[in-house]
């Protein structure tokens, strides 16, 4: 082993996130061709180290060499990344949850440039090996934890890597799946003996079977060597103990081995929790099937099972959160009634993730829970002080929980669960991710609660050494309890050497598989899959690959189709908005209500009223009775306009005496009032002119000159005719840009961007691949919007449609490009949504000639207007809709649009990082 | 439902909001700066409208007209030749093009009634409307000034005394300010309640609440009252200090009645916030959903443009939305000084819509908790 150069060399590597130091001057060599393990609790820098080694993260200081080259060298990264495979931490983190099993693996195959035949062969082989072929059509989100991890492995192995990097691949997975996972790795290593594997793990049992270990704490390497070497150095019998012994003295102080005194047998056999034939069905799916157990008071009862096996459903039925479909649950002999709030007061609960309020201080959290459990307000401060003291929280009472270390937060969660002195404590994987010392402290508290206070503890875990501490344990799988007994008895009855083996045996029985199957899986072996690994795929070298680009387009399309809200926005969002704007921002004022207080009531006064009532703008309501009526009806908004005609109006007009008509407009909406005023004044003048013509003949109205007004392009001056061609460009920038920005930011937020970092995809393949589906969607929207304008809004289309469509294609390519540029400086999806809306809408509505022509703008606004794509497309849209124009007249607007596309995509490419910072 | 739980959980929501600078900033912005700028934005006023003039006369009368157009209402006019006119309008460079015919001055003085042509690009709606009138009166004024004589009115002496009630000067700032308060109330109540629920879901604290002796109704009502209270207080402060005091907009009716109406409206909109949050599930989806829901709700409610100019079907459909009634109510109380005797039908409608939304939201919320 010593002759071969190390697969990874680290020299003085440090990594800092803000104020936090993740790695502190790490120097280590990892041997090639073997299984290397990084061990240590959460937050010691394992993941940071792996991401540096994989090239997914920028090297800040020091030297990282992987496969014989410097990882800060982009050229070396480009060359080696097809030889590395990286599976990040978190169940299915690099997978796409809405894609099916097959689609996920297939996508990775495309990224590595495999053609269809090659992909089908490899995908079929991998799925067969991992026994996932039966689930090929199932979306990744609906897989169990173990299956997700196997699928992740398939995706990681599709290109036959030389270095496989696995970050906590089995955390949260049931023991059998875990075993199967490692067998799969062994199996693959048999085929590819040269392959190096680097694994981070929190399970010491797993670490035992690795070849070389790196123990880490607080960003530093504590020790390296084989498991036996480490144990020998610490003179400990288990790795767990060895790890604790290797920790610096300051951390070890006060640590004691957890010893739980045996329960005094027969003293107190009152049954605290009892389940009899508990069954829960959701539709035709049975989540929990005939579960029965009896837990005496004061016992620590362990519950083991993988994610989704029915653990939480059982717990919910026990607390009465869910009414059971069948069977009964009893707490202290009383049947659980979901409506019975009193039961919940006897139960304390601590959930898996830290789920207290980060926005409340430690004290406020305790106080809130005390109140919700209905503690006597007088007694609350005393109780809080007691809990703080008991759980060691005195110093942190006024801190925010987010700022506390994981171990302290765990104690806080326990304190909150215990605030109302429950008789039963339900703990859902309380110690995941906590370092061994904090975990032992935690269990010491549990032991005390059980033995001294007689609290019944129901705890779920996936750590075997924790399970061993329980008085009795149950193993749950697929809704059924497989076995339930004391740890020692379980090991004995299975003739196993330890608890893990016993459990795996139980699981295998339940699933009906041959016991202990390290034998090669029954997958059909392809000749090419033989002992001689194929060289890496040749097409990877190409600088721009259409296949990789379309892989992203395809995936984006599938994902969009399966996300109803995003798909709705993409397809009909702009249609809805245009419809709303078309009718909501209507400047036509019609159907105004008015009423008359006619005190004259002669033919002349009725003629005057008729003048108004006959116009298309006004609707006459029943006559006004008096001023009080007028006042009331104007106040409640039923009249926009009221007219009072004085007595003797007709007589006075005929005699040429001065007459005054009273008129009131509802001024609440000034814009409408102004229009009303204009209409009324116009009609009044008209009436007067008519009267004058009657009185003095036609000579009276000849003016000095005439002003002939031509409303061009929109002779009826209809709002919609003017609006629609300007709103279409607005719609085609906001939503396409937003969706394009989201498509990138989503990947950043959900973590699947990692696949872009560590696969041979180039920036432009990634960007254009993501952009294409949105360009297509935007064109569909364009057609729909245009049809809406022409057929529903009745806007005449007078120009050249082909020219208009070409303009639209160029425009949406530019606007989706803008979305990609925006995505490079948006951190979260919600910021991308609102940020894109603001960043696109303001220039588009203010500076693009929608209201004021760009030629009338000055300064920065003028500059933005000149270069902004919307300006040019509004000209094209108005020209094609209303002005009857085509290519001959509109080409000066098409050219800038065409130029904008490469500029924007180039900019987006320049801003997109190929590594995390 | 235990009131103490509802109270304690609500206080927790308020503390949570207090620790969220983004949302707090949004509340403060929406009820102060946004209202201030909205009342000072004068979208209808003509600003640097682009005008071109074809002067085929080149006489003192025509040049008098040409020099009458200047900023800020118009750009300095572009003097162009007749053939350019159509091309420039096609390219969207000018909104107005004035064509003064040859021999304009001679015909004018000879009483031959010459015709000036004014071309307006009617695809630019706002400028076309207001600007057309301006151009007309400027040209008439200049010609009248040129002729320097005034013809006595020969029309019959009937005056129309036209007064605008509730806003005598038709100050658009008044309308802008109050409309913005109305819009902010609706928007924030939905956003705050939805965000409060989703925050809880994303942090996994909902699950935690469920194992406590707390019911779904209590959780939902606590969010409704706390977030509703924040918006209610913010809108009261904004009506009294920003609208009445800072912007000096006279409020005709009773502020207390308006706040009572706001409270009822908030009941309906906060329920809507809960409902939308349960549909969306995550913050990004909630954001997208808001895009699709908020804009139609706001634009079609009659807050910005009069309801009667919308198609009948939309007017009817929008009666199902709480803010349609709230807009009618708020405009009646604040602008027209209406009392409860006038606006009780809207109150009744809001209470009914609110109750329906509450039941729907609660049903979805229960399913959401499963």
C-alpha cells in the first residue's frame, strides 16, 4: 500500500464560514485503493473536508490534492471530475425528488455523456444490483431512506468513478438497509479493485470495518490509522471509547460511562403504556399493522426502525393525535381519546429535529410551554428555575436557542418536554448528530428520570449502543413490530454476537430473504462490467455537449410538470394577469350613475337631462326627492353625479336671464371625477351651442380656425387597444425571468446544485439547458396572450405576425437570460420571486416607453430605456398590433434584441460559480 | 377552545414577528413610505410628452405656436418635415404630431377658417387623453393671443356650477394615500399570517404544538388575532399619523368605524392567508401563489379603478372577495363620511365571507397538520 501515492493529500487546509472555523490547519494523506473513514460527531468539519476533496467547494487556504493534482486548478478539476463521484450528506440530497428512480439515474447518465444504449445498459445493471428495478417508476421523494441512499449510490456510480466520496451515506437508515448498502459497496469494489472510497460516518460500528480512519474534532484531525491502531493507541476496546479517549483533556472532563442501574423488579408493575392491535390505514395503505406492547411504569423502552416504518404514526396514536383505525391504546389503563386534552398533559414529547422556537429565548420557550400545559401561573417561575438548574441551562436562559451548541439545545428540548412533569416521555431520535460525550450526558439524565422519578421513557433511536441501554426494545419494520424484548434476550434468541446482527437477522426474516447474503447480488453481469474497468467515457472531454445541455432541459421540464403551482404560473399565470390588468386597469369610464333633482320639470329641463341620460357614459337612476336624498345617495356611493335644475329654468332660459344649474360629482376617485367633469362640461357646452344655434342661426358658431384631431392607430380611443400590446411585453418579461431565476436558485436552496459542481457539465450547458424549456413556455404564453388580445379583448391586429413572433422569440430569450443573471445574486427562492418581480417590472414599466416614450426620458432613465429589451419589444408589439408594420419598419428594434441574448447569457455564465464558496 | 392558549400562542407569534426584520421592515414600509410616495405620485399629469411639429407655414402665427411647447409638460418640439411624420409615429418616437398647413396665417386673418391637424398616438393611453386637451388649449390660446381680439360670448347665459364633493380640488394624493392603506391592509394580513404558518411548518414546530394540549382551532385563531392585530395597529397609526397628519388628507367619516371595518376585513383576509399557506406548503410556493392571487384581488376590487367600468361578470365574481366590500366600505367611510346606517350591508357581507373562509381554512389547516 505504501508504494502507491495517496489518493488525497491535504496540506495546512483551513476553511472559514463567516466567523465559524470549519477546518483548522488540516494536513493528512488518505491512502488509495482502500476504504477511508472520517469519524466524529456533527459539525467537526467532515463534510467541509469532503466537499473540498471533491472539488465542490473553493479551497481557501492550504493545498488540496486529489488524484494527483491541485484542486484549486480549474483545468485539473475539469479533467478529474469525471473520475470522482461525490454523494453529499442528507437523505437523497443530490437526487431530484419529483423525478422517478429511473429518471434520476438516467439524468446522471446523460450528464456523463452516455448515449441511449449505454445508459439503458448501465441503469438497468445498477438498478438490478441495488434491487431498485421494481421501483423504477416511483418518484424519489416516495422512497424509504435506505432506498434513497441506494439510488444516490446508483447515480454516483453511473460513470465508474476512481474515487467515491460518501458523506454519511447511512445516517437515518435502518440496520438492514445499512448492511445492504455496505455489501453493495464491497461488491462494487470487487469489480473495480482500484477504486478508492472515502466515507464520513457517525456510526462507530460502521467505522470498525473500514481500512483507514481519520478521527476529527473541532476542525482538527485527532488521530489517523486503522481501527485497531486507534483502539490500541487509546487502549480502549471499542472505537466509541477510543474516540472519547482521543479527545482533548478539557472536553473529556466530567465524562462518565453511562451506567443505568437495573430496574427494581416486581416493585411497580403498573402498566403505563399499552397498545393492543393498533392499526392505522391511510386509504389502502396500512401504515401501522396490529402493533401491541405493554410498557410498565418507569421503563426505558427503545423503539428502532427506519424512516417511514410507522414509528411516528404509532407515537401519534399513543398521544391521541391520530385516532386509530383499529385497536386501542391505553395510558395508565385509560383508553386514549383524541379529544381528551388531559392525556396530553401527562405526556412529554421531544422531536427528532430541534423544533423549539428559535425566535424565543430559552426562558420564553420554557414559559410558553409551561403556559400551554396549563401550569398554575404562580408556579411557573419556580418550575422554570428548577428545570434550568436540573438540565444545566442556568447560564443560557436569555440566549436565543439558535446560538447554542447542539448538545445544549438537546438539553433544552428535554427540559421543555419535562416542564409539566409528565409521567411519560416520548423521545424521537433525541441524540442524532450529538457528540458521544453529550450523548452520554443525555442518557445519564434519562437514567435518572426513569429510575429516580419513575418516568416512563419511550425512545426511538438508530444507534445500537443507545438501544443497548434500554430496558427493552422493539424493532419496527413496515408497520409491524418484529420483535420486542430485552437487548440481551434478543441477542441470545438470535444466536448473534451483537444487537445489530440480531436485528439484521430479524429484518431478513421479515422480508423473507436468505439469511446473511454477502453473496454477489443476482444482477445480470454485462461483459463490459467485468474485472477490467472501462476507461472513462470519451465524450466527457468535449467543451460543449448538446446531450448534457438537453439533459438539464429534459429534467427541468419533467420537474416543472410535476409542480402544480409553478406549472400553473408558467402556463396560465401571464394569461390571468393580463386578463386582470386588461379589465382592472381600465381607463375608460362608462356606466356612471346619476340622478336629477328637477324642480322645473318642463320640456326644456327634460331635454337637458335627456342630453346626459342619452349618452353612453351615463345611466340615469330614479329622480332625487330632496337634498337629504341627494346627500344619502352620494354618501353610500350609489350616485357618481347629481344634478339640480332650479325652478323656472325653462322660463328663465327663454328670457335670457342668468340661470345656474347645480351639479355635484363624487370626488372620492379623482380620476373618475375628472372624466365625469369633462363629459358633463362637454355636454353642457354642446347643449348651449345647440340652443344658440336655435336662437341666432348658424353664423354664431364659426370659429377662427379648426383643430382636427386624429387619434391614430386607435381611433375609438379604447383602453384595451392601447393596453394589450404594451402589457404583453410586460408579461413576457416578469414571469419568464422569474421562472428562469427560480430554476437556478431552487437548485441552490435544495442543494442539488452540487451535481453541477461535481459533474462535467459546463456553465453554458447548465444555463442554456435550463433556459430552453422556459423559452418554449414563454412562446406558448406569447401565443395565448396574443390570442386573448385579439379574440377576447377585440384588439385589431394589423401588422406582420411572423415579424411579431420573431421579435417575441428574441425577446423571451433575452428575458429568460435576465432571469439567469438575476439568479446569480439571489440566495433564496422567495428573494428570487420578489427580487425578479421588482427588478424586471420597474424598468419595464417606467423606462421602456410603456407610458412615456423613451425619447422623452433623460439621464439614467433614458440610458436604461435605450438598452432595456422591453423598450424594443414594446415598439415591435405596438407596431405589429396597431400600426400595421412588418420587418421593413421594425428591423431596427429586432437587432438590439438579438444582441442582448448573447450579452445576457455571457454575463450569467460569468457570474455563475462552478464551486461553492 | 381555551382562551389562555390562544393568547399565549398569539404572544409567541408577536415575539416571532419581532425577530423577523424582513417582515417588520415590510410592515413599516407599507404603512409609511409606500403611502407617502403613493400620494405624491401623479401618474395622470403630463410629463415631457414627446411632440413634433410640421410647420408648413413658417409665419409669425405658426412660430408662435411652435414656441408655446416647452418642458416640463412637453419636450422641446422636434421640427420635422411632412414625410417624416408618419415614420416617426410608427417608430413610437412622438406621441403628438402637429401639422400647421401652408398659408395658415393668411387664411386665419382672411377668416377662411384653416385647419391644423393634430395627430395623437392613441396607443399611449394616458398621454393621449390628457395631452390632447393640453395641446388643444395651448394652440387655441396662442391663436387667440395672435389675433389679439376677443369675441364676446354669444351663448345663452346658463351656468353650470360644477362642484366635486368629498375632494373639492380633486387632489389625487388623497385618493392615492387611502387606496394604498387599503391595499397594504389586505396584502400584509395575507402575507404575515401565511408566513407565520409556513415558518412554523418549515421549522417543524407545528408537530411540537400538536402533542401539547392545544387544538387546531386554537393554533389558527392565535395566528389570526396576532397578525390581524399587528396590521390593525399599523393601519390605525398610518391613518392617523401618516394620512391625516403628515399628508393632511381630511378624513370625512369616523376613524373608529373604519378600524372596526378593518378588523372584520382582517378576520377574512387572515383566514385567506392561512388557507393559501396550507395550499402552498413552502415559502417559495406561497410566494408564487401570492403573485397569482394578490394582484387580481387588488386590481379588480375597485381600489384603483372604478368597479363599474369592469365587465358585469367580473363585478359579480368579485363580490365573493372580501376586499371588494372592504374597498366600498373604506371609501364610503373615509371619503364620503358614511355611517354604519349606510355601510351595514358591507359589514354583513364581510362577516359572512370571513366566516366561510374561516371554516374552509380550518378544514384545510386540520388536514395540513396530519
